[in-house]
C-alpha cells in the first residue's frame, strides 16, 4: 500500500511523485549515500531533492506503522511549520510512505533543491578572525529559531546551508525530521551548539552573540556552550580516531 501526500502548490508534480518508488533506484543523480540516500531529479523545469530513508528494522516497522510518524512525514510537516514561522528550509513538495504486509516499509521526502555555496562545517577550516559578521549572523539566526520555540535536534554544521546576499547572510535548515517544539531555555539553547564545527574561540564568540539576542547572561552562556561543545567532541574524537571540529594552525 502506498500513501502519497502532495503540497497543494505542487500538485502538477503528482505523476512524477507517484512514480518515484519505481524509478528511484535507476534514475536521478546521487548526492549522498549512507544510511539514507539523497538524489537530485530534474522534473518540469526545476531540480528536486528526493530523500529515500533506510528501511527500518522490524521493531521500528511496528513503531512507524502504529505509534510514530515516519521520518518522511515529519520532514514534510516540520518544513511547513518552519515556513510558517519564516525560517528558511527548502520548499516541501511531498512525502511517500509504503507498507508491505500491513507494516511500514519505506518512505521518501521530496523538496525543492536549493543551491547554497556554504555549509557551516567550513568553520573547521577558518579562524574566527575575518568571519565575525558571519558568526554573529548565524548566532542571531539560531536565537530566532529558539525564540520561535523550535529546537533542531540534529543542529550540526552539515545541516545548515548559508549564502551571502546584499543585506547580509541567509541560512537554510535541512535534515529536519528530528525537531522539538516548545520553550527553549538558556541551557537547552547552549546545548544545541555542541555538534557545531569550530574552535573554542568561535564557540565562545557565537554563544556571546546568541546570548545578546536572547537577553541571556553572555558569560554564563559562553561557559555552558563551551562545556557542552568540548564534552561532545571529546567523546566523538575517541570514537573517530582523534577527529577535531577545527584544524589547528
């Protein structure tokens, strides 16, 4: 059984969307392949991103069938919420869920392809000096998200796209199927910085600018953010052969 939900603004893509489960493995251009596979398809004049989520194990098949929303559905519905709150994310087009023998099997999320030249992970390769405006803008963007009572639970450097325009910097959120909604206090907000790439100096500066935007104590915020950041990357480094979120000069 196949369930297809299409954004009313993109109903003219219905034929293409309906065909995706049949053509995904043989068509399109792969841009990422890991647990999930992400491809770009060109359809009716624009590029679309299609994310095929990994088929879950048996227990999760039951969970997604009866108790939890699928990752594809969450991606679609959360994107609509972000757009409503004027937080940039690629336009959601549709999601597909497939059941086999009465149990959830596979899902796809389809969105408009947005070409952004910069990922925030590039902070690993650059010192803070000369990047203050960008870091400040990113801190303010994060503060705005949190003020809108949205916490991106996969707030990592690879999930934030960035480009510079005439008025400053523009950020887009991707990989949005894990989010929490509700008040974001200082502790939760600072904890959200832990997975970002960058030096201690950059995290401290970022946290200070974030605190200014939210009316928090700058020193307390910087101490918390740096503590969480160091703890996360210490554990990560042990598991990944000494990897650091920044390159030392």
